[in-house]
C-alpha cells in the first residue's frame, strides 16, 4: 500500500516538472486536449500559460477536455474554397473557448452552435494540433 502511494506521488512530481508546453503536446499525442485550470479563480486556459490572465495566479492544475463543444463564432469572409483554412471559436463543454481549425467539412455542416468533436491533426512539419470536426447534432 505504502509503496503504491510513493509511486503515485513520484509520478505526480515528474508530471509537474514538465513544462506546460510538454504536458499539452503529450496530451495531443494521446488524442487529448489538455487545459490548465487556475487553482485560485478556476479560470480555464487552453493556451499554455504561466500566469493566470484573470487573477495573475501562478498555480494551475491540468485537466482533460471531453473534446466536445459547439461552434461559438466563425470568422468572417470565408469563401467556398477556403474550407481548409477555416477556423472557429469553439466553446467546449467545460465552459471555456478556444480558437482552432475545423476539420475539412462541407460548408452546410458549419454554423454557429454546431456540435463539434476534437480530433488531432498532424501539421506539415510533423507537430500536432487540435482541430474540431462538426458532427451530427
Ligand atoms: Zn486565476
């Protein structure tokens, strides 16, 4: 029993020693969207932050998003051929918003309030990034 607790504690320590960017990227590699929650005011961040933008607090815990949300806003002036570059502000079920690309999707599936699911895509340079795919309501 005691050794299990020690192991868990060591694992926690190792995790906190990583930089926020590393923790975030590890999540993407597992198909997860990880975010930081301020321990002082509970503000949630999807970007990697060292200080809370709301209260300035330096203490965060990492949480894992369900990857489910809805399109909150769409950029203006997107032509029919621009779908590959389409980005949206997605409001996640956890209650915070993130700007991210949408997966290639027919235009009629994209509207304000459309439900979306997280996917992880590889960019041209081999890094990973979150994208959101509109799904049937
Ligand atoms: Zn805060």
